[in-house]
C-alpha cells in the first residue's frame, strides 16, 4: 500500500505542468529516494509506513494544486513531521529524506 501512495505522488508531480521542470525533477528524485526508505520501515512497522506514505501523498497533492488552500500544505507537512519524529533513532535516513522532501515542498513557492 505504501508503494501505491508514492507512485500516486510521483504521478501527481509528473502531471503538474505548472511547476517548472527543474522543480518537478527535484521532487521526483526525492520521492525515488523515499520509496526504499519507506519500504524498509514497512517491514517492521507497516501501519506507520502507510501513514507516512499517505501523508507524503497528501502533501504532494496540496503543494502541486493550482489553486492553493490557505494553510492546507502547512497543516499536512506538520502532520508528516509529527508522524516521523518517533523514527529519529531507529530510521534516521527516513527522517532525513522526509525532511528534505518537506523542505522542497515548503520552499518551492508554489
């Protein structure tokens, strides 16, 4: 299930033709790095991995919307940050990659 959320996120980014190609490429590269990190967590913490992947998909959707909803992206990014905090010790790479992706979304100015 987690993989499906990542694939939906990738499809959303690819379809967002209003985002500059360079930014789309950065997001897709970041998602490609996240996919195996989430798969690793899924081996032992399947529900948590699914939750993280779902929040990644939701944040991608909010960031790539043509018509922005005030505060919606910040809200989902905050939820994502909260959901990965418990993995700082056990899966630091996942936390790092999610942080990088969240920063990309937040700083894109979309």
